[in-house]
C-alpha cells in the first residue's frame, strides 16, 4: 500500500471515529503525529495505528499481509475498469483469486456497459476455476474480497492494545514537538477484514504511556476512550 493510499485510509478512520463519538473535528494532515485536530478552541495531535489478530511475524500480521496482497490485485482491477468507465461499482469477489482467474474480469465488466444501466443494476460473473464476481452499479466504488471479511472475533485484545500503545509511546517526544502536549492515539481494529476482528469486552484499564487519550475503534461498530490505570 502506497503512503498516499495509507494516509487516505487513516483519514477515513479518523472521520468515522469522530462521527461515532459525536465530535466536530477539523482534520489537518500531519506527519508525526499523523494528524492535527482542531475542535473548537482545542487543538491536539492524533496518531493512528491498526492492530491485527492472527499469527504475527517481523513485518506484522501474517493474515494482514495476505489481505494486502489481495487488496492490491483488486484495486488494480478497479483502476483499470475506471480508466474505461468512470462508473462507481460495488464489486464482490468470492472464491479463488489469482492472476489466472482475474485475467478477464476487467473486460467482462466493461462489456456489460454499466453506464447505460440503471442504478442498482446487478450482474454475477462466473470467471471459471472457482471465482465468482458480483457487480452492482452503486453510488460509490467498493471493491472487496468477501472471504477476507469472514472469521471469528478475538474478544480479548488487551495484549495487542498494550503493545500498540507502548510502540507509539516511544515517539511521543516527536509528536509533542509538532503538536504540543495534548497528543492522542487512535487504535483501529478493522472488523471488516478477518485480520482486524477484535472487540473489547468488560472492564479494562490501560497504561496510556503519556498519551492524553487513547481511543479504541472496533470498526465499524464503536469507539471508546480507554480507561487509564
């Protein structure tokens, strides 16, 4: 994932989180921290990080690595299609994703001539060798792999949260230099993907490691302020 795409994704997390907590945040891009937030007379820095379930390796979550590879393949198809027809589609891929099974998807979607179809027009393509593609003419483009959104939920993510706070706290001096003393952390568990299926249940308190606030966003369901120890 390119830095530009990553930044856009982080911003979308922040915008969604603000809606959940009913906050009127004016979001300005930053670097360290990721964003500078203006809320009325208040101004603070906000760093964003994701946590993942599943097996971990040196580069992060093994499950997330596979999801990222599939996401890149699907995003390349989206861009290729929109270069021909700039019509937003909701496209769901189910089954086997490979160069072979994806080879003709763009041509098949272009041949349907979605620009001439009414809103919500839907088709199902059988690309052979175990891949099924469902496409709907929509209001905005959403292309995703359905198999990456199914799985069990980790209901005890405390260790993942603690590790994320500790890792980001090492950079607090840099964040404070750019944003002042009020620096906050948004931890995102993206439950729309298998790698992010984490939810926090029951009472739990955390060492915030110097952050003024730490928000936990179990996306898309809820955002909470973590209780400090």
